[in-house]
C-alpha cells in the first residue's frame, strides 16, 4: 500500500500527506515519520522467512557488547604504531582544512566510542545468529534493531542522552544552548550530539557499517571519478540572485548540522588516510576509520600532480535514537534547531567562553577601533596556519574561519547581538547581565529565523514548495525537528554550487575595487579585520551574482578546497564519499519516496534530467540504481522556480517544515513559556538582512532592500539611514511596556 502511494507524482505526494494520512502526520510533514526503531517490521521479516527467528537472549546481547569492547581495545596497538610512525594530519595541509570543517568535539568523541561498541556488537550478533537463518544483511540488521541496549553495559551511556527535564527547565523563557528540553515530553529531541534522523533505512553492504556496493555487487565508482565526470567548468551566473543567497545557505547549514570526523579511539590523535604526497598509504598505516577516495590515474587535474589518493575519515558514530542495536548512525554536533548555535555555541561551557558577562555582550576584540570576533589562542589548530600567533577567530562553530565571506557573516551577527544588548541596557537599566544576554539572544535568533523563512527560503524553494510548508506553521509537539541525514549530507550540500571562485570587493558606488581568489583564503581570515575589507565583503555578498545551482563548480572548491598552495580537495567528491559512509540509499530510492516514478533504466530519468546529464551518469554508473543521492539530486532540472530539482525540493521542504513546526521556541509560537507580544512580533517582522548589513558594517551607507536579489529598478540602492529599509524598534522591549502586549 505504501509503495503505491509513494509512486504518485510529486505534487501528489504533498497532497497525499495533507489529505490522506490521518493524525499528526497529515499536517506535520511532507514525508513519512522519521525512521528510528523498526517496530512491526521485525515480525514481518520473520514471517516472510517462515521461522520464529533467531533466539537471542540477554546473555547473548551482553556477550556481543563484550566482543564489541574487545574489538575497540584491540585497536590500541595499531593506533600506537601509527603514532610512532608519525601518521597524522599535518598542520596547514588540505587534510587539516577538512579536519577544521568537521572538527569533533570532546562530547561527540566520548559518545562515539560507546556507539561504535554497539555497532561492533551488532555485527557480532548478526554473525552469530542471522546467517544460519538465511536472513539477508538488510533484514538481519532490521531484526537486530528490535533489541534494546537496556540490560547491557551500554545502557547508561545511551540513556545519558535521554535527559529528564525539570519543571524549571521546561518553563524557561529561553531555549537551552544544547537544544535539550525544547520538547516537553522528549527532553533530548533535537539536542546537540544526537544522531541525524533518517528518511529511509540505512543501506550498508553488511547491513551495519560497510558502504553499499553497486547492484552488480562490484565496488561503486570512485567518488572522484563521479565528480570529474559530472562536474563541468564555466560557471553560469544567476540572473536575479546574489552571493548573499549562497552565503546564507552555508550559514544556515552550519546552524542546523555539523558532522564530525573521527579521531583515534585511544588518544586525541588525528587520522590521516593518505600520504603527504597525495598517494595511498601502505596498508599497515591505514586506520580502520579510513575510507580514502581513489583518484583515477588519468584525472584531468590530479594526475599532473601525481596524486592518486584523497583523504576521507569516516564520521563519528552516534547512538540510535531509541537506544537499540542496529546499523551505524552519525552524530550531529549542532542542535537540530534553527537557534544560532553557530554564534552562541552548543553547550553551556562553550557559551560561557563566548561571553563577557558584562551588559549582556558577546566577547569581542577591537582592532582599528572596530569590533571583531574574539581571537583564537590556538591559531595553528583552528586555522590552516603554521603559527599560533597568526590571526584566527573564535565563534560558536569551528568553521567560522573557512573563508572570508563566512567570517564576515559571523562578525556581522556578533555585532548585531551586542548592538541589541546595548540598546536593551539603555532601555532597561535594571536588567542584569543574564537578562540582557538572553533577551538579546532571543531577539537576534528571531531575526535570523524571520530572514530565513521570509527572505531566503522562498527564493531557494520556489513558490509551490514554500506555499506548502507555509500552510502548516504552528507548533506541534509530535513533529520531530531533527535534521535528516539526507538533508545534511546531500540536499543542502549542493548549494555549494552557488559559490563563485572569485570574491569581488565593492566600493560604496558598487564598482569592483579588487577581487580575491577563494582558494587563497581558506582558513586564513586575517584580511577581514583590515580597514575597509569587511564592508567590501558585505557589499560583495549583496552585489555579486550567485552562480546557478547546477553541475558547474568553480575550481576553487572542485580541485583547490583547503589548498596549501600545491593542491587541494574536491568538495563534491568528499560529499559523495560522505553519503556512502553514512549509508544513504541510492538516489532512485529517494525520488520514489518523493513521488516520482520508479526507475529501472537510465532513460527513465528523462522526466527530470537532460539527455546530456543522463549520458554522463550512464558513463560512470553501471545502473541507475547505483547513483549516489547527491549526484542524482543535483543532476535534476529545477522544479519550477525552485533552485532544486523535485527530489531535493521535497527533502528540503520537509526539513524546513519540521524545523519550524517541531521547535517550541520558534519565534512565532504563541505557546512557549514567554512568547513575543504582538507588538514585538510586528517589529521582528520588519527585519531584513539589508538592515542587518546596514547597522553592523563599518561605514556602509547604502543597500538595496532585498539583498538576496540583484540591484534593479525595483530593488534600488537606498540610504541606510532612511525609512526605505525598516528598523526594529526595540522600545517594544521596555519592561514598563510588557503588560500591554
């Protein structure tokens, strides 16, 4: 029954969700409920095999956990040898840049070790009980997933993430930093350091952790071969959108997701999967967490540099949401809420480091009489720099320094928080530091949410999909807001195609002053604090055209990502490899989930892809059912006025519906402990990114009202001090006025 419904046209799947399904799901999401446990699936699997299934006892479960621990303990000798052999990530290398982007926090690594034990225990259970019952790896994995970790030594570790919230926490007027206690009945739902949600069951070769293979059982084509076959040069500019769309996309991605790369289990040492020369390591130097990308010998770029290996370290695992045995899941270090965690941090400890504890201000440094982000005291680690005394910034997210435009965006919002806190302090002299900080944080987060849903998302999703999610905007405690693995690992990642390899720096008259090559500034943010550069970068975001969302990536990220001068990585190859690491099923499974017809031959893709793209896919994949999700999703033609094709439009729309509906503290929700008053909401609804740019640049005098769109006759430059770019009147937050809301 379900498969017939999923085969309906894409519009049909949206209408199906709205009109056919009963209960919460009918008005909550665009796709089926998140997959965690397998419920009645277990019984069906056993019945289909005409037996009662393997008899697994509590003793068997504990024995498997002990086995899992022994596997992890045996890694000590290998890791010690790797340390002696100096096989680790070297500072300043592309591998270092990738490590910064996926930097694992201590909490993620701690939970990840125990989650890894559960994964190894699952493999042991499958080997002991399923093979002799002739269950396939996929069916066996689903069966094993019905067994809880309770009564094993892993119970306490997994249950730590099942926080019981106090009444004080549930009634707090402010959201927690780590995302806990947002849902009144499920404290950890949406919290940082929990697993991504899945739209479809994980697909691994062994049912647990080994990346899937092709339909013909052979290895899938190299991720770099797929990338170099599909990705073409000669970027095409978008006729209407600016680079602000590309930068906001990345900024919001960092708010919602942060996948961590693994480190060695028995130390804090980093893992390197390729030699410094870019060649494969000898097998004795390869860590079990390595999944390096093989580069073809005739690669159009890397062959000339003699490279045949691109490093990839597998992501940090996470416990499953329902604390059961089962296939590998990956941790999201960010909260699953749109809460500005990349500015404020995801733990109370991190948030404390970022505060001055004076008048509600975030910590900052002053250079040339201007406010900038606080400076890192470990620049050699936090940036791709050789010296710790080089300039490198700190924010709530380790990715703050990845490139100048992102650093500029972090700087602008630091200033906005401190601006709001300062005004609130003047309006409410009796407020203490904590009240000023939390009220400013609440207002600034609301501004960001409003910009995301009212300026950016309609342009990215297009009218049809945005209208669908707008219909259901009230809070629903039954909606799981958790970020899907498919969204974080594939759908949102294709927005990197919007980037330009040249960053134009504009003067106030909007003439280009100079340009920067993106490849020269990865994790090297020093120019942001130079006089005039911050404003020039901001004007560039609002003036320079976005690129099209297509199979054309600039060389700066397709061959020079995190370049150290000699060579860099390919962002699309890394994203493909990450999808395989995370057990994402093939593209064809998701297009069916989103209502497109099933595919058996490459020609069946012609409903959403051009003949040229289909030909390229058929050259690199043996079957359409081998196509990686990210490769198929980006290859689709745009669905109407959406930037995405139908499959990714479906996945992205579902995520942003959940992100709003499942967040008790979303700024429009009237049923949170201390909602905004009507007058306050009217003020927040005035905010635009143009106003944020105007208020927080150094000397920006003019901006077009809609900065996500290019300057035009209907979107002309306006003076920042005029009423053409509305301001938020913070007098609505005077204590004496609150009773009138």
